[in-house]
C-alpha cells in the first residue's frame, strides 16, 4: 500500500475529517487530499510529522513495514499511573476529542 492510502486509513481509524487532520498538520485541506490520492508526495519532514501524529513509523507509512505501531518506548515513564489507566479506558472513537483537548491545554500553557 502506498503512502496516500495509508494516511487516509490512519485518518479514518481516528475518525478525523480531512480538514481536521489538515489543521493539525498545519497544511491546506487540498494538500492533504492530494497526499491521500497520490497526486502529491509529502516532504520528508511532513512524513515524519504524520508518523509522529499517528504514532507509527515512517517505514509503516511508506509501506516498508506492515506493523502499524512503533516499538514500545519509555515515553510513559514519569506519568501518573492513574492517569494512564484513565486514558486506557477511553474508547478509541473518543480519542481524537481527548487529544484535541490535551493539545489545546498544552498550547494555552505555552502562551505568555
């Protein structure tokens, strides 16, 4: 599978509309549409941004690896175990909403 259909598959798994993912990636909706249809190829930096957002490897995006998930890391070290358990209990279809809220809160904290 080429990168375009993989991006679309990942987006749809997260129940995101094209315009939502485009806004998250800070690109035009038409650009994302072109990525998904294969009429335009994302830059290497954009591939990394997309992979990071969906928590997959760039190799997965490129079709070089069929495993969707990146190898586990210690990224949860130092996080409250109760918080992690709460996150695990959130249904997958609600995760985009939770993620948007967390990003909003992080952006508010970064403002002077």
